[in-house]
C-alpha cells in the first residue's frame, strides 16, 4: 500500500522538495541549492540523496512511496526528457529515467508552470474547477491550460504560452522569443520595468519613480501612493494582459483564471485592474469569468509534481 509521494520543483538557484501523503497532505517542505556547475551534473544525485535521507530520517520504507514527481523550467516531453535547458545545461537528458535509477522509485516530470497549474488544480485556487487557466506572472508570462481536469501539453509542449500572444501591433522592440508585441513584453516583471522607464523618458511628468530604482515593487508602491505615471504603467500592464486573457478565453472558455507567480504577490488591486481590462476585451459570454489569486504560493510546483506521479 503506497502512502507517500515526493514532489520536487527544480529552480535555477534552489530545488524545493515536498514530502506528501498520497491524499495530498504536505508533511514536510525543504530546499537544497541547485548546483549548476559542470552542466548541473550534481542536481539529480543531490535530489536522490535528499529523498534517501528523508526516508531514513522518518524510518519509511521505499515500498510505501508512490514515486517522485518533478517540475523544471522549459519544455519537457511526456516521457520526462529535456531536449534543451539553457539554465541547467541539459541536452537530451532523460531526467525521469535517470532520477528513477538513482532513487529506485518511479519518476515523472513536466514543465514547471504546467506542474504548478496541476498543483493549484489539486489543492489550490483551481481546486473547484474542471476547466481553468493558471497563469504565472513573473520574469515571463506563461499558463497551464486545464481542460476537463487535464493540463494540456500540445504537440510541441507549447500549449499555454499565452505570454507570446501578440497584443500590440505598434511595438518596435522584440520579445525574448523573437516576436514583436508579445504580452510578456508588458505584463511581466521586466515588462513593467521597461514600460516605466520608457514613460519616464518620454514625458516630464513628476513621479516618485524619478528618484528611485525602478523595479516591479517600486512601480506598484508608487501606484498605491497615487503616482500618476505609475498608474499609467499599471493600467497598461492590465490592458495588455487583458488582451491575452480575452484571446485565451475565446479559445478554451475557462471557468476561472487563477493568477500566480512573483508579480501576483502585489495583491488584490492588481487582480481588480486585470479584471476590469479583461472585461472590456472579452467575448460576451466570457466577460463574467472570474480572475482569482492562486493560493499555494511557491509550493504550487511541489504539489503538482507530487500529483503527477499519483
Ligand atoms: Zn514573445
């Protein structure tokens, strides 16, 4: 009888690990550093060792463990193969198989955003829905599209790349993907900073941002203090994300949008702003779709990774 499962979220600087019951109760959560030197050759052995130690510490036999799920940035095939991960230096790496051999446990893996979406669907903000779109707003904009309880991967694993929906045909700067006018160029942390700097350059409007280092946080703080220029920036953020969400709604018609990721920590005012802008642009039948904050924070990834195995 399997009683436990591990969920692992592999980030660029830290690896989060979660030890769960199969019912989804998080018993313990901890972190180890991501040792990226020599093409991250230590990462999988480090994870295996952390799991081994945890089982020893708890006096639990491997027979009682369902397996290990993991999430990593970038595309991951259904078989758990990473074709190319620039941050970790992995190429054609069969992560699920290698980690399985190291741990002696069944392993399954997926893209970190899709894994986090699965976590929110299991125990978080999307738990009451069969059809939802989980969006992370951070250094980029990406989504997990959940249709009838399943996270959609797509033919290339690129389903949910809603940060690269074109939302501004007048843009002249290129996005990281090579396209021009992508939602991510406005509705991410770097996008917010870019827009604020541009506005400061183009106008001579007074703003507290003129005397500060421009970060997503200082822009949001200035907005909350009623700064006019910061307000324009935050409105533009909602405006462009609104287009992307409206386009997404027209394709999958979700019951709700669930917003997570570092930028979402700004709070409820951001959600209100996005909701207003979304309503302007959405197809009539989709205007009432609620937009809500995710609830698992940075644990969404380990929850989803664990669920993937179950
Ligand atoms: Zn793009």
